[in-house]
DNA sequence: TGATGATCATTA
DNA sequence: TAATGATCATCA
């Protein structure tokens, strides 16, 4: 997709994001000279990449906030007709090595979520992809009470990783932050540290925000059903 | 039905 | 290869 220069300030980023409100994905795609895929089965990341291109996100696939110079992460939120989030939101990879040295303060999760541009997108399956609209952007900072919950979740998860209790990792852990597989397929393996301190292979995992978290963020800043 | 676990495309 | 962008598909 056509590159757009990165925004030089949060104000500029927000102006760009606000100009997308109400636009249909087909309009954005055509303006960038690209086509709307027939469906998302083989283009799962397409909506996110489309708005990245529009807003001038610069980090690519690096483990960095999307707008590196601003320290702002872009997150689209797929929402239904009622504005309620439909899916969890990927945050970053779970560090399987060096888990014992990691702290919440220096974690990728905290770095990425410190400042986020949330962008709701229509995503109910009734609406054809091309006709789905972008919602109203929200430039947001991690709020202390939400951070406290995330921190507890993160520490619970990372303790298991540190101790090599990988079999106990489950998406059922965590109030707002959960761990799920994150890989091309279940045969992907990554090195980690076993309970005896030795090297073991396990499936790569990612941190995800439950829909309950993004629902709470949207609820606090927009008029939404409870 | 909703959530968990699995999967797909792209890029540096 | 391993990070990113996520949604799909199955089962409790």
C-alpha cells in the first residue's frame, strides 16, 4: 500500500485519524490504489494494515510502537453494530527467554499500551468488508486502575514462564490480559526455559487484551451500552 | 454463543 | 526467522 509520511506530532496523528471517521474501507483502499480483498480469511490483518498506511505508521513488524517517534501504538478494535468489541486485541509476543529478568515497568506490554490510538472499525459479518466504516478515534493513555489489573495479570503469567511451568499457560488466566498461541501454526516452536533451567521447545505465545478490556476503554470515553 | 486455541499474510 | 497486522473455526 502507498506510503504516507509519518505524522510529526500527536496532534497531526489525531487529525489524520479523525479524518477517517465514517469512511468506508473501500474508499480508503481505492484512494491508496489498492483493492478490497474478497474476504478476510486470507487477509486477516488487512483492515489494520490499511489504516496503518493511511496514518503513516512506521514501525513495520518491529517490536516497537507503531509511531516510534511519538511513542504511540495504533490499535484497531473490531466492533459490532452496537459498538461492542468482537475480538480480543493482540499486544505483543510473550518473551519466553529472559522472563525472570523482565519487570512490568520495562515490559513490552506496558510500553505498547502506555499511549494508544484506538480506532474502532465496523466488523460484524453481516456488513460486507468494503462497506465497513471506520469509527471515531481515541488517543488514550493507560489509566492507573486498568494498569494495576494488567500488571497483576502480566506478573501471574510471567511467573509461570520464568519457572518453566509452560504447560500451565492458558488463555483462561488473566482478568484483562491473556496468553494465547501466536504462530503460523501449532508446529511452530520457540526456545524457552524448562522447570530444570534447561532449554526446551514450546509454541510461541502472544499477549492479548480480552474484549472486556477494550470494552471498558470504549465505555469510559464514549456513550456505550453497559 | 462466546472464548480458546489455531491459523493466514506480510515485512525487516 | 520472528515480529507485525488480526480473524477463523471449533468446542465446551
